[in-house]
C-alpha cells in the first residue's frame, strides 16, 4: 500500500521505491527525516544479522548525513582502523561510520564503529537507519517480529525481513498504557483488518482494536523474541 502525504506519493513504484522528506532548519541546527522514524539497532540478534547480511556498502549521501548528528557528518568519511591494514583493531577507539543501504527497501544505513580500547572481544557496531513508511507496493504483511531487544520487524508474505513501517509522528512502544502502544496497536489492527494488504504507517489511534491494544499494553510483549503471524493478529481481532 502506497503511503501518501498531502500531494506527495512517497512510495511511487514508477519513480523508485522510497522518497524522503528531509527537514532542514539551519537556525535550529536540524537536518533530519521529517516523516520516517529513526531506528537504532545495536544488539546482535539473528534478525539483525539476517538484515545486516544483505546491506550493501555505498558512498555517503545526503540521507546518511540526515541520520547522524550534524557534528558527526565528517566521521562518515573517516577510514576504519580495521580496514587500513596497519593499526590493530584494539589499538585505539575507532570513530568511523560506514554508509550502507538496504537493497530491498532502499533505506540508508549508517554503521557506527565503537571499539572499546584494550578489550579484544568488544567491537560494537551500531546500525542507524529509518523505518520505511510502508512495505513495497506488492508486498503483503506476513508476520510481526518482536526481537528480544524490543526491535520491531515484519516478515513480508514472501519472507523478506523489514523494519516495521513506522512514522516519526507515531512512534511505537509496548508494555504500558500510552501513545506508543496505541500507535502500534492501531497499525497492527489496520494490517489485520485488511488481510495484510494495507501496510502504510500512520493508522489513527481510534483504529486500535481492544484485544490488540490489550496485547501491546501488556508486559507479555517484552518477554523475549516472538513472532506473531497475520493469522494470529486476525484471531486476536476476532476475540
Ligand atoms: Zn572503524
């Protein structure tokens, strides 16, 4: 399902999958995505590894600059001490950031290198990207995945892993009575009500089905990785 914002068609298949609206305000020192929610992934789980495995290295572009803080933009061009062939990976803290993109969804990804000096085993990679505003035009919703660190993924009907579509204005959360669980429940209710066909982020709170809302507000969601299929969601909605 295509995501529309006023007169902008943000997922027009004829013009490429994703077009970003970048908000730049020099006075405030702001240059960021206006519509897509930012996502940061640091815990190495099987789902993160599956997604990382398909990422492709690229030159930094304007969208990578929109992911990082303005002062960090130069680090997008720093060489990595693991790649220059001379320095030991643990010789110093490396502050490089690598620019990548997801070839399935076209999303920019910045990979931050965080070496911890003197500890050979501790090399951390932090992945920062944007959630899509919708799955691709011919994708359907297959299942929701709540990762063990709370990251939210979706597997499409064809088995492709994606971050859960999410807009900046309606961030998701779970485990309490508040806006985040309402936004997540509204999105999942929309998916269940349309048999997985309408995947655009931004469903209004009023669309949240009581049973699905009760689930997103419960602490059960936080107890380890779990996968909820479209059939599960539809059954919750019928309860
Ligand atoms: Zn590095």
